[in-house]
C-alpha cells in the first residue's frame, strides 16, 4: 500500500490538534476544580494513644507520611496506605470533633475566591509555621463539618506531606490501598458544589482526580463512617494488625474513631 507524504502530514496535523484539544480540556477542568484528592483522614485521641497507633502502623512496614511531632496546636504523625494518608493526632479542642477529613486543593492561590464563586462557606486561611518556616495552610469548610464530631477542611502544603501513591509498598499486613471512603453527612447533595466538575455516580460515589473514591451517605450526624482497605488476604491483615496491638473484629480494624474494613483483593 502506497501512502503519500501529504497523507502522513495531514494525519500528523490531525493527531496534533486532537492532542492539543485534549490537553486544553484537561487544563480547563483543572482550573475549574477546587479538590484534587482526599489527602488524609485524622483520628483525634490522647497523645499517648496517637503515638502508639503511629508506631503500630509503622511497625507493619507502612511508609511514614510525616514524622510524629508538634505541628502548631496539634501533635500528630502520618502513615500512608497507598492512596491515602492516615493522621494519628491529639491536642484539638472538643468543638473540632475527633475526626478530620482533609482535602488537598490544586493550590492555595485563588482558592477562597473559587469557593466564594460556588457559594461555599469557608474560614480564613490559617497558616501553620515552625519558627519562620511555613508548613501548611488550612481552610476550614463549616458546611461539611459538624461541631464536636468532624472537621472538614482544605490543606495546602508547603512541605513534603507524604504524597499518596497508587499502591502501598510490601508490608506485613498485605495492605494495597483504599478502595473507598464512606462519609455520613446531613446533606449529601451539598457536596456537588465542592467536587464539581466531578459528578456522583448513581450510588453517590465521587471519583476525584486522584486518591480514593468518596461515597456520601445521608445520616443524622456527620462522620467518617468507614474506610474500605484492599488487602491481599483478610486473615493475614487481621493477624498482622492484632500482632502489633491494633484491635480487629470481624475484618474491621479500629484506629481510634476511624474504622478500616478489610476487603480481600487477592494476589
């Protein structure tokens, strides 16, 4: 078959235009969104318990997202399970609640203006520093929070925060990653403004640009209801967690107020 140089040139030009339009579409979507991912979930306990949980998860061979230390008003350590970080913390006032859901925005610049444009209530940016060094900046989202129960917020990092990956490295429990986070909320529909342009599936699941899918469930009280964790073998994961001192009952492990449900993936 004979193909002319003109045909090749036209094909190359067409592919170039298609690629350019695809990149432009992705760029526009990135500019329009305010959420990149669900970066980490936090359980607030006593400092002693938080340190114990941090050490226990680290003993399983899971990577450290950030070292246990004092960060402004909170003492905490972060451990990463593939596509989600888990913060074991203490030192928060009771009004903030004993759970945090922290989303990462594409950036801090223009964030509050984009939230205003969507009609989303928010607090003022709260920078946290170590001496003169900026660590991160928080923006609390009161519409998605509930006093004494859960705080939902943005966090823009100025230091390496243990960026979530697709899968966890080899570990004693055979943990792979988080397949779903279930959040109880009084008004599931109100989250559409936050997650746009992403849309929920028929069963209320949002697949964010990165990180685990988030399922919203209507409930009287807001909370992080459960976290589905893919594991190679449920029995192996349960045994490993118990071995380091973390309570497991009927494939559910307790990290303070966070509940990890083991879902067998195989492999």
